[in-house]
C-alpha cells in the first residue's frame, strides 16, 4: 500500500512539473538604447530594431522579432538611437537574444 501512495506522489509531481514547463514564459521589461541592427550597428543586412541593455557594465543586444508593432516603431530608432522601453518575451536564438515585443515606447527624459 505504501508503494502505491509513493508512486501516486511521484506521478503527481511529474504532472505538476510538466505543467510548469508548458506554461508560457513571463514577459520582461527592458530599458535601453533602441537602434537599428543594420544602420546603426552594422550587424544585419536588413533593418531590424534592437535594444541595447547595459547591466553590470556589459552590453547585451536584444533583437526585436519582426511583428507589426516593431515594424511600425522602427522609424523612431533607425536613423537616430533613442532610449526605449520594451515589454515582451525573451528567448535565445543561437548566439542571439530575441524579444517578441508586446509594448514599445520611447523613454521620456
């Protein structure tokens, strides 16, 4: 009888763990310098928004995935870098970090 209870707890733990893994990643907020990966940084063959975040003295570049929101915002940062705030979900794509933005705005000084 004890073995059945133990197996039940183990199974419940595995189901609970898989539900946590299946959950959507939490959105994050990044504040940094919005720039164009092509025009300002020379890191792309096409225009694409990036946000450069400085943490502990190190710069990290997050590429904004192309979606209607980031495409519409691009004119704000293509020719002149601006301080921006981006809310979205971050994922690693090889050696690059990408953020799928749900909100992008200029930081008011």
